C-alpha cells in the first residue's frame, strides 16, 4: 500500500509538473511568436527601404549623376598646363561632393522636409507654421488644428521665442524673408532651363568625339530635337515611363563607376593621392586667380544637389541617405578619379574627357545610356520646377496657371502646360544661342550656387524655430556652409560676362512677376478685409435682405474666411433679387502640403436661420488640386446638409441661455464644429469670442441621460428635415456662382515704379492668366461676375 501510495503520489506529481511545463511553455511560445513577427516586420521594412532607395535613383540622383559629362571641361576651359593641376582639381571635386551633397544636404537639409516635400517653398511653409511670417493674414485658429498642421511650441524666454518675436515684429522682415524665398524659386526655374540644355548638349556631344567630321551644328540640332521631344512628352506625365528611370540611372552609375575603376587601373593609380586636402592648397598656390575662378567649373560637380532636395517626393530620408552613401557617392568618386587618371596621360583631351576615356568596345552603348541618363536628369529638374511653381501658386506668389495631375496614384506628379512651353523655348534658345558647354556651364553654376545660399539662410531659421537647436549649432552650420558656398559664389561672379548673366536675367524676370503678383494679391485681400460689411447692416435688411428671394442657391466666392465681403453689398444694391440661399465660399490654401478630405470644409451659419446664409471655407494644401465643379459642389452641399442636422441636434442638447441666434452679442467659451466630407463631424477645442450670428454652431457636451438626448433629438428633427428639404429644392432650382472681378489701380499721386508695377505689369498678368471661373471649373452659363475697382 505504501508503494502504491508512493506510485500514485509520483504520478500525481508528474502530472502536475507536466501541467506546469505546459504553462511555462505557453508564454515562451507566445514570446517566440512575437519575436518572429518582429523579425518579419523588420525584414519587411528593410526590404521596403532598399526598394525605395533603388527607386530614388531615377527621381533624385539623375541630375547629380550626369555632372561627369562636363565638369573637367568647364574647370579647364583653356586647357591643362601642369598634370598636378588635375590632382588639385580632383581633390576639390572630392571634398565638394563630401561637404555639400553628402554632409549638408543628405544628412542635414533633407531632414527639413515638410512631410516629404522639399524645396524653398516647403521650408517657407514650415516657417509659416512656426511663426506668423505669412504676408497674407488669412490664418485662422482652427487651421492649426489640422492633422497635417504640425508645429512646435517654444518656451517664452527661449532663443527660438525671441527669434520668432523678432521676425513677427516688423512687416519689412516678413517681406525680406518672402523675397529671399522668391529669389531661390526663381533660380530653381533657371535650373529647369539650364539643366536640360547642358545635360542633353553634353550627351549629344559624344557623336562628334567618335565621328570628328560631324559639325557642331549637327550636334546642336540633335540636342534641340531631343529637347523638343522631352518637353512635348511632359503632358503624359512620368507615371507611365517612370519605372524606366531607376534602371537607366542604376546602369549609368554602374557604367561610370566601372569605367572609372578601369581608367585608374590602366592609366595612373597614384591619382588617389587627391584624397589628401594638401593638394587643394598646392593647387591654389600654383594657379592663383585662375585656380580660384576654376571653382566655377568644380561647382558643376555638385549641380543637382538642390534638385535632390526638391524631388524628395514620397521617399523616406533614410532611403535617400542609403542610396547616396552606399551607391551614388562611391560611383561619382570613381568616375571623377578615372577621368583624372586618364587626363594625367592625355591632357589634350580635356574638352571631351568623358567620351575619350570610354573603352572603344563599349563606346556606343555608353553613349546611348548617357543620352538616356541626360533625359532622366532633365526630367527630374523639370518636374521639380513644376512642383515649386505649384507651391508658389498656392502661396499667392504666381499668376493663376493651369495645373494638371498626370497620375492617379501619385499626388506630386503634375504638369503645368504654360510653364512647360516657356521652359522649352528658353531652353532651346540657350542651347542654340551658346552652342558651347562652357558658357552654359557658367550660367548653370550661377543658378546653382544662389539656390544653395538661399537654402543655407532659410536653414538658420529652420534649425532655430522648427528643430529648436541651440544657436551655437545653427551658427556653426551656417558659418561652414557660407564659407564653402561664398567661395563658389565669388568664383562665378568672375564669369557673369561669360554666360553667367543668363540665370540672373531669367531669375530677375520671374522674381518681378512673382513679387508684383503677390503684392497685388495682398492688396486685394486687404481691400476685402477693410471693406467687409458689418453684420448689423445685414441684420437690418431682414430675412428678405431687402430684395426678392428667388429660388436657387448663390455661391458667392470671396477671399475672406470671416465676415461678409464688400462684393455682397455691391451685388444687392445693384440688383433687385437675391437667391433663397446664399453661401459665401472661401477657397483658401494653407502652408501645409495637403489637407485631408475629411477636414477640407469648415461650415458656419451667418445670421438667423430664416436668413438662409452660410459660409463654407474650403481648405487646401500646396500639393492639393481643386477638384472639378461637380465633385466640389457635391461635397460642399453634403457638408452644409450635415451641418444643419448636427446644428439641430446640438440645439436640443444645449441650454437656451447659453447662446443666441438673433444678433445679440454673446461672449462664451465655445467649441467649433468642423464638417468633414466623409460625413463625420469633429469638435475643435479652444476658447474664442464670437458674435453668435456669425459663428460656427456651438457644441456643448453636457452629461445627459439617453432619454433626454432622444427627446431633444425628436423635437429638432422636424425643423431639421424642413430646412434640408428647402435646401434641396433650392439646389435643384439652380446654382449660380457669383465671382468678384476686383481691379486694382495705382493712385495718381503714386510713384512711377508703383504705377508701372500695378497699372502695367500686374494688369498684364491678370489679363493673360486664367480666370477664377476657370480655376474653379465654373460653367459659363452659371457664372455671374461682379466688377469693382479700388486704388492703392
């Protein structure tokens, strides 16, 4: 019995131990599964990052990668007298690539992107969100509550807060910042003209190297034909052929890197001593002023760096960094080192060293890839130009032009027809006019270095206001950047008369156009702001507004996000009738890259309910495109219908003494109602004082029982349905779009330059740009223009 008891006890103990083991194994299995899933996710993210790095080659690095076509020729336009000069020039190229593209842009500036969007206007948008530096004062508190409206908060005594206050204190500082941004934008447009010219002409020059009997005119004609084809295909977008860009540029980098390694091995392995910065000192000591001016040619080795930042698009910064450090940077170093090694033994071939250094057996395949790479590089710069023009348009800094989205999948792929043809004409004029890579190179270098200087100056504010870096760090970054870039800038100044004047003239023309247009836009907004109608006057007219209310809905377009515009009083004092429902529509662009569809519209009621007047603010980011009329109208009316329903529900849930709908000034802390296009409503918290006749319907959230809410909802359902039925009947009766055609004129006593700017330049731009009715896709039969003139 004892043994039996022992055996039973042992079996019981084994059983309990088995259960315990099972319990211990379960969490271990769960932990193993969790670790396995984390490993798979990490592996997936790494693969995705590598794929993005590969795709970024075609979009981001095309321009930078084609620089070996023309750098040494522009560095030594009058030939090489001493082989040691080649070593010094190569050393300059190596450290230029290291300091500017690698350290400054890839690892610092690219992190200053606005949710993946790069370029000077993206930096300006970041600054506009972190400081009140926007020159058009149409900001609203609720704009800051957008999910895409990210911003930092400062401590009151911090250096960032003091810098912000210093910027905001005077309008002249805001204007200076805007002019700086416009200068950078103008130079980017210059890049869009000069990059295709020099890249395609340099690639086409390979024909003459292998076929010496071919004249230069034939090379120019081939380049012009390629350029015409390139600009003509822009209307189709890059979505259909974009998949070709990455493999073309990948093959290009592999070829130039491989040829470079071959030339180093074959001609002069000692060329690698150029990695020592000592040879830079010896180069300047030996060549003097000629060595200093040759920096204009060395500068071309880093062209495309600004396009790298402007074309960030949808690529992660990590993908850009991996692609450059692991692949692009080594291939460029090998390519330039290989050309330098070849020149050590063949100094007389400096004019076309790239094609001369190609092994004969692969000459024509490399020529074809070079031409394809030049086209890809040109495409990247043209796309960057379209993108920055769209951003300028959204900020009110460029005349209204047609913008076409060429891809349903990628928001950033756009086509601007007017700018495309202007770029093509100017690009062909530069190519056919100069017929010389050296002069085009001088022009190109001027444009590139000015854009870099603008970016450096903007980065000072980004580092202080957005990143909240210590001012010492910002000073070190600025000092080092300006030392290098000012050196290049001083060198290109010596070549202004040798082609460097071209981008200056182009940039000056675009700067005048953009600044004059912005000045006119600001003055028009200020006129509307100062001449808006008081609510007391509107309420005094009564529900009929002193006119016959005819069936239909009148959409009155205005730039004001609050208040009744002057155009409305101008309209009702000159016409005997007004529509049964009036909606003031404000289409506003914000300093964000996009506004989500569900946060697009803000709806308010103006006056008592029986006035049937609403305001709808449609908000867009600088990458968004205004939708077609039917789609826009449908979403606008859906938002108003939802607003009416929610308003009735909230009336039932609110105490009667908390607000008034009949014109008495009431001051309460209220929450605002934001109507989303997806049928949802959200509340935006914050205290603000409103006149209740011109406010978002107040949202109160008291704790109530379900019965209370149900009964209040039933009480308001009848009124709710009646008004919605009335709105639907009015919509079916017809919708009329009422647009103000405000003309500005300079006063008689104005100075002559103001008269030229306002009466001639701005008037001419308004005449040739697209009408608002076209921008808003308003049908001609539903359009009513109301004209007015004011003097500035």
